[in-house]
C-alpha cells in the first residue's frame, strides 16, 4: 500500500518518502549588486530545517531565470555562476539529510516588479522607482487595476526566454539540484500564455488551445533537452482560473478540462509529474477554499491521464495526507504553509501514523 512513508522513484531518482515541500518565496535575497538573486544564510537555515525534519523532497522558491523574471527584487535567481555556487552549499547539506533538492524555474511575466508581501501587501513597484522595472507578458494587459501594464513580448522575446529556461536548467544541475520544476502556475508568465483571460494574442502564441500552449511546450522541450535523461522534470500548473466554476462569471479562463488535455501533451514530452495547484491569474475570481480543496483537480488528472501528480492546498494533518495517497488521489503531497509552521511535520506524521522518515543522528536518543 502506498503511504506517506513509501519511497517514490522517478527515472533513476528515488525520493525517500511522499512528504514534499512546495516552493514558497522568502523575498530575502539582495535586491541589487553582486549578491542579487543569491541565496543567503536565511535560505540555508530555512531549507536545512525542513530537511532535518524529514521532508523527502524540498523544492526551492520560485527561482527566476532572468533578472526581469523575478516576482520581486528580493527573489532568488539562477542566471549566473555566483548564484550557482551559493546554491551548492544548500543542495549539499540537503543531500546529507537524505532529502532530494528540487528547484522551481520561474518567470513572473506581468506579475513582476512587486514589493515583498509584507510591504504594502506586495504592491507593484513602478518602473521609475528604486528596484523597479517594466514587466513583460503575452499581451499588454495588467494583472489588476493597480498593476503596471506589461510590454507585449515579441516572437524574438519569447524565444529568448525559452533559451533562458534551458540555461537556467543547466545551471541548476551544476548547483546540485536533482529535480527541475517548471513554474506554469499562479498567474506567472507561462500561466499567462495558457489562459485566454491573459493571452489576447492573434499570432502563433495565442488564440487556440494549441497556440496558447505553444510557449509552455517550447519551455518544456528546452528544459527537458538541457536536463539529464535520468532525472525528473516536474510541471506546476494552476488547474483552473476559477471562472468556469462560477456560473455567474462569463469570462473565459483556463479550465480543468484544459489541464487534463494539457497533461497528456506534457506526458508525451517527458514531464514526469504535475504539481497541481489552482488560481492566481484572475485577482477577483471567486475561490471556494477548505481543507484539501485543490486535491480533486489532482485526482482528476491522475485518473484520466495516468500522469503522476502531487496534491497541494490546505493539507495540514497527517491522517488527511495519508488518505489522499491511500485513496489514489495523488502520488505525493506538497505542504506549504504547514511546513512554515512546523519544519518537523514529517517526523510528527511518522509518530502519529507509525512510519519512518530520515532523522539526524544528533537527534537520536536511546
């Protein structure tokens, strides 16, 4: 029987358990100078604590493939060798704890150039302000009424970003990561292309389902080609924009049906697992939340396509997480805020459910 404590093998990589940490931005890197985008002691301590707590896979926060791809000036990046060297210290330590290190490769698109979430609720930083820049997107459509209008990407600009994803994957490998996750969720650039709500293009990168998914698939192909055949590639997706779920909302958006269809394309191109979240592309979408509220979207993809999936979203209790796996709704669970509250959640789950997770020898007592 699959449980939280069952190892999971994807290609040649075996992850020691099914308790994984989702990418969560810390907004704690330097905003300028030689240390821009470079992980700090905070990042080391933050990730190391979850590793010593028994988490099987840790995915770093959204890590930008270029300076312009950062959500905020304080995000991590993987576009230069200084960043690679700093990540090596982190990945090496995670490995000593039996934890697999994963990286989330990201580009914020029109949601770039914002403040940290605890500063004016993450307000937009205008291009003329300190540390601000003009974001880009599939179309010249701002995320919200208070957002900066992005520059519409040219075809050449799109192809340049595809190359940046591939180069970032190469650097991530040099940094010691063993899982590469492509961030296609939460209203960031790839999601912006996928959704008709944010993509109004009329060229080959817009319009039809095939057009709107073209950029995402080009990124997947580029990353898969740059990443070793024996290591897995994940794709994080927002399974719905939460528009079709509301009968009173007539706006078009990305749907759960689209996600199922897209999953088959990703599987054919060598993506090994989908990390399934929802929302964040439509600021006023009505989202019904609750414990495990996003799990049904993961379950549907798994059941209808056979694609391995990880579920996320208000998974807080060990018994709840165990049921998600034993009932076949997902292949792994990704915890986010719950791991911020308790970095030793995996050890708690093992105690409650009678399992085992890696534990530092320093914590062993007779």
